[in-house]
């Protein structure tokens, strides 16, 4: 009997010791050092020799492992899309089986755009689900910074105190006040970390670009120069670490479709030694990497529809780029049960903790749309008005009966409206950015007064379409006007009228305007930071109560539907003609100044021409014949040679 017990104990001991080899794929996030962290994953201090050469893949096929390559799977701009993480976990685990040196990173913007962001601060739902998925590291993006330093601080503390596994957070050029600094320290935010998988070490650091930072309402946060910071970090890695590869998580996009990856390329060209840049905050999906200064730049583009994979193979002692693939997160990939359960548990919190406060439930049907609205990116490039911008502006105006004009910046919009059933959750997704004064997700509406002349200035600056950025593009409710890009600057807007009023808008009259808090900030910037506007801000909504931008849209959709927004209604006449009547109609003082200067210039040119012509004429007549006078000089003719007569009377002998 004793021999039997000893045998059983021996078997149990052997099984227990072998479990880590088969169960774990990612690290225990320990051994932190100054300014960085070294992650010792399972058997990180051992080599590939401890792994079998073959394994059974997801199709139960006996497959050879690739021990000679590094596989990096990545996402970016997930925007709280929890339904995708269960598939990401399944996909990443399969890659870890094939490539022992396998890593999972995220390029930032992991929050915002989904109802889970409503519990960003109170539950830190995104980081907790990413931890369950097995991410090695992520970085901060414009979406996270839009919560401001206080929101970011609350989220990081909640994530750490939850007791759940969370991903490492790398951010080399973001800092804040003492409270945020303390939260960074508590969570363990580092400039860079080193991930060690079976002896293969990958250093990863995080950078946010100026465009990303500027597009966020990052109150209480400050930004260091991206290229200088990247240079500093890479130098430190080369000096202090012995790594096989350096990866940069760069949330540097401008929020538009920049296929050239200009901001990421600035980092790559300005910093030697980066092997891979995972670029975030871009709507551009890169089907092939962009190469710059020996650095591969990759991006899945906006949304959570895909996961990317880059493989580097070891040759002559170093790792070289081998392949790149984007994989759709569709039904071909099964959901991981553990991640799916975690997401479902947190999902119940946003209905009870958020939507009910504003009179809605997440899945509540508001209306049905027979068509798709234009894309968010179109808000930056549209000439004239845009149905998506129009319906949001009209929703704002409908929410406040005391305002006569409304405005929305293209940069305030995070999603569009698709055909089919439209829910309160869809309305939230359209205007999900920021945090209100009540500390809850979503910008609140504000109202303020502007002079007619200021509104004209906004219309002129806000009507000019851009190539990619939508921040300065404005859409109005309650206004109609014409805009001609060929007219003189500061006078390109004319025939502006306020709905319900007779005649054109008055430059000196004050008008009540309603907008979301983000748009209000852009309006102040477009007006040169006019501080006098600040004092007239009030919360919009019935009886002055706080009202969210998204909830005003939800209420408007429930009441009005979408039928009248199938196409632009022409509230902005984008006139590109050179018709003189349109070019000089309703001139302002600047036009008068320009015309006066033009007349003076023409007069000067005419006088100059006359003067030059007179000078030429006087030189022509000097010392010669002058009309009306008799010349005193005799006409001299040249002497002629004497000609010999052809015939002579003399005889020739």
C-alpha cells in the first residue's frame, strides 16, 4: 500500500512540475527596474530547447514549431470593443503555440466609442479585459487622454486595485500633475519594458504624437517631443539592455486616413534602431508595412475588425522582417470562454451605472434608418454641409429652445449611423468622446453668446474642407449661408441668415449658441482664444440641467427619425464660381481696403508707364527734328567718288 501511495505522489509531483509548460503563454509581470520593466515569462530564463519541436494545432494537426522567428500580434484603436477580445485571445494563443517567441501588443486608443467607456473610470473595464486576453503591453492614446488627468488617474487606480491581471502600460513622453504621477507609479507605468519569452527579448516603449495629443482634451497632462523622447528611450535600451528587437507603440496618427504614416515616419527617420512601429489613431489600414530607415510601420486602422501579425526570422545573428498579415476577427475564430465571461460580467455594469441616468437603456430602439450616413472621415473633407453633421447640429438645437444657432465640430464625432435599427447605444457611439463636468462619459452640451460677426468668422474658418483633420470643420444648425473659396479672405461667407429671422444676420447682434464642450473649445481656438466667451457658458438642456451630447442625439432620433437626412439639405451653398456678382457681393471692410489698395497699385503702374514712355520720347527727339520747329542744322550728305566716263573722244592706240 505504501509503495502505491509513493507512486501516486510521484506522478502528481511530476504532473504539477510540468503544468507551466502547457498552461501559460504570457508573463507574470515582475522584476521591475528604474524607468523600465523586465517581464520574466514562463521559462524566460530558459531556451527553446525546453519546448517540443512539434505540437497539435487548432485543427488537431501535428505541426512543427518555428523556434527561429519572432511573432508579434497587435491591435490598435480598439475603442472599448469588448466583443473582439475573446477572438483575439484565441488567435494570439494559436500564434504562441506555433511561435514560442510570440508577443501581443496594442497601439493605444483602447477606450472610447463603446458603452464600456462609460465605466472607464469606475471599473477600468478595458484594461481588465485586455489583461484577461493576455496583452504584454499597451500605450496611451488620444482616447485615453480625452478623459483628462483626473479620469486617467481614477482608471489606473481602479485597474490596479481590482486584483485582476492587467497589461503593462508604456508611455515615455506623457506626464501630469502629482496625482497622475502617483497613479502612474501605483499602476507601474514605464517608459519601456523588456518582454522575455524563452530567452528572446523584445523591448517595447510607448510614444504619443502631437496630433493625437492635440486632438484630446488632455486637461492636466503635458507632452514631451515625440522624436526626442523616442531617441532618449532607444539610447537607454541600447545602453542598459541586451535585446533582440525594439518595438515602438506609437499613437501618432491625426485621426484621419494617413496612408503615408507621416508622423510615424518622422519617428522612424529620426531614431535609429527601431525594428517595428505599431501605429495608432489612424483610419488607414495598411495592407503592407511602410518601411522607413530600416523600420517597419504597421497599422490595422480604425476599429476592432482586424488583428495584425508581423513575423521576423533570425538570419546571421539578427532578426529580419519576413511576413505581415491582417486577420479579420470574424466567425472563423472562436471566442475564448474566459475572456467572453469577463466581458459579459462587466457589460451588466454600464446599463445600471450609466444609461439609466439619462433615461435610456443601451439596446433601446430609437428609430430605423433606410440608409447609411456618411463616414466620420467625410466630415473633414465635405464641401458644404453633410447629413451626419446636420443631424447632430439639429439635435443640439432641438435640445435647447432658448438657443437660435447650434454647432458641432467634425472632431467631436466618433462614429456614424448605419442603416437598420438605431439604438441608444448607436447614438452614444456617435458622440462618445470626453468626460462631462458630472464626471460621466461623454461631453455635455454648453450654450454661450456670440456676435453675428464672430459667427461669420466661424463659418468662414469652419467651412473650409481639410485633407484629414476634422477638428476645425464646423457644421451648423439654425443657419443658412453661402461660401465661396475664391472670394477675398475674411469675406468668403455671404447671404447668412438665422432661421426664423427676417433679413441677414447682424454683425453687432448677440446670438445664443449651443454646442458640445469639445466644439466649444474648438470655437474658442478659431476665434483666437477669446476669453470673453468663457464667462457666458452655461449647461444646456431643460431648466439648465446637464445634458450629454449623445443623449440629445438619442432624443432627437427618437422624435424625428432619419428620413429627412438622406442627403444634405443645402443649408450651406458651397459656391465655386468666378461670377463677379458672387465674388463681390456684400463686401466687408477688408474688401474695401483690398480694392482701395488695388486701385492705388493700378494708378501707380499707369503713372510709371506714362513716365517711362515720356522718357523714351524725349531721348528720341534730343538734338534732332522737333515738330513745329525749323532745324538749324544743315543736312550733310556723304561725299561721292568721281566716276570716270564710260565713253571718251580720245582714241586708244
